[in-house]
């Protein structure tokens, strides 16, 4: 009953996009129609989705499916989206990390573990929303330039949706990420260049192939909305409240800005109390253009050439860099970076304290959390959430030299006792 009452009376031609009404320029605020566009026709600024939200209750959300579609009314998707085959990402666990908290000297810490998604990274969230948009826009090929995790997510989602996929990756990517993409079928193209070269090529192809949906290029406004669900879930899983501090990895910066958007929307809709929160960004020093701009007090981000083991975060020219700086400064957060050695130590620390095996991006985030505490930038007395966005099984090389058997013995009791165990 309440669902019907809460549905806004005006159902436009845009039913295909749920409560989304237009694309809004993040630079100049001008509006344009929902379509396969990502740049403002007035100023070439980046576009994001604008909505007319219905009144929504916690109970309505709680009665939805245990995946991102429980938030369908807050996403640019049709109401019956959950009935259409997709990979059903989201509603990953939020664990109270008491051991890691004591190791770091924090009072209350949670790990949001997005390695539990269907292809083991947070990218399944954004791809699910991009795929929904591609369908409504009549685009027939799902494509992307990727640092690895996105390639996994696109290939898997396209397989399940029964549509063609073409993904482009730098040829020096981790072997695991190449295999875990190729296994889903579709077409995988290895490009001899950095991610930024691959991205440039993808933009060029997107301009020529009108029926291809490059999830993070021409349907990027829809894609990035998927990241809001990370913010929604954290708040819902905390019992419908916002955390005081959150640490988020930064590649293009989309995820960080959209977690902020998600928190803000929940507050505006009265689903949580509008309590203050601080957002912190985490980068690898070998690719830390946003951390560098933050430290220097700049508003623009100077591109860098990435050199780090955290390949999933290795975007040297991050599209959302300036918006990350804005969010972090407005919420009294910071952007920090950590070395490859600190990243490896971060992976070990999380695994040994909480039994969570993160990929390099998770190592970046945990190590950055540690550094933020040690440098007094993050308040150890305030409740903190740290995101693990990917699975360590995809980046085994990162820890291959650090861990192994304590002993190798013959199958005899004598040999066993010789180990001193
Ligand atoms: C893509 C990715 C991110 C961050 O993505 P943004 O481009 O900043 O939105 C974080 N962690 C992992 C594991 C990723 O694959
Ligand atoms: Zn504009």
C-alpha cells in the first residue's frame, strides 16, 4: 500500500530510469535529457544523474532484495529491475573489526568487505547499474577500459545478460585478472600502454560506435550511481546512521564522491539523522595525484605516470580528482598515500587481524588508515569504517614473497616434533 502512495504521481517517459529525471552538469548545473551522454553540452563538464525522489521509508528498503536493488528507488533503474537477470551485487558484509582496531589504537572500527561481490570487487555494483542503463538506451555491446576488476565485472554481467562484451586492459595486468575476465567469454583486448592510454583509446572508440555502452565512458553518469549503494549499505548496516569517519580508496575518485552523495541523500530523505562525517581518500604513493594535490592545497590534479603494485587504483589522470578534493575538504577529511611496502603490510595486517584477504587496493586503504591515525589526521576515538573493495586472490603476487609454510617436513611424528610445535 505504502509503495503505491509513495510513488510520485508524475510518471514520465523516463519510467525506464525510475525516479531519475535528467542529467545535471556537475560544473555549471545545466540539465539535459537522460541519454548516453557524459559531457555537458554547455561547458563539457561531467554529468551526473538528477532525481525527483519519492518519500521512502526504511521498511520499504528493508523489504527489498538482499542486493543493491533494495535501493532501486534511489538509482536510475526501472522499478522491476530485480526481475531482470544480472549479477545481483551488493549487501556485502560489514564486520566489526575489533582486532584491527586494537592493533591501530582505534576505539571502534568496521570493515565493509566488498570482496564478497559476484566477481570479487566493488565494480559489480557500478556495472549492474550501467548494464541497466545500456538496456534502456538500446545499446547492444557492453564495453570498458579497465585496470582489471572492471573487466571481470563487465564480462560476467554481459555473460549473464546474454549480450556481447568487449573489454580493453593494459597488457601488463596481473595474470589472474586476465584469466578471470577471459573465462566469462566475450572479447578481451590487451593494449600495450598504461590504463590512461587504454582509456583514451576507449573514448575514441565510443565516439565511433554508437551502439556500444562503455560503462565508464558514455554511460558513466549511470555507472557511478552504483557506488552510492556502498554508502547506503554502510548506513543501513550500522542501524540507519552515518559513521563519523570513512576511509575510501581513490582511483578515478568516482566511488569516494558517490559514497558522499549516498550519505547526503539518506540524510535529505530523512532515512538517517544528518550527523557530520569525515571522508578520507587512500592512494598508492606510486599513483597519488589526488593526495599530492591535497597536500599542496591545489584544486586541480596534475596527471602522473603510475608505478605501483596497486594496479586497480593506477589511474594517473583521475576524472573525479577535483571532486574528491572538494568532498574531502568540505567534510574535514584528507587524502593520504602509502608505499608499495606499506600496501603489502596493510594486506597482511588485515588478514592476520580479521581473516579478510584484501587485494592491493584494500592494502592501500588499511595502510592509509594506519598512517592517518599515526599522523593524527584521523580521530582514533571516533567510529570509523574502512572499505575493502577487492579480493586478495586476484593479486597473489603482492604477498608471494612474504608468506609461506612455517616448515616443510617428512610425514613422521619425529619430524613433526622437531618443528617445536
Ligand atoms: C575501481 C576500484 C576502486 C576505485 O574506483 P574509482 O575509480 O575511484 O571509483 C577501488 N577499489 C577497487 C578494488 C577497484 O577496482
Ligand atoms: Zn556544464
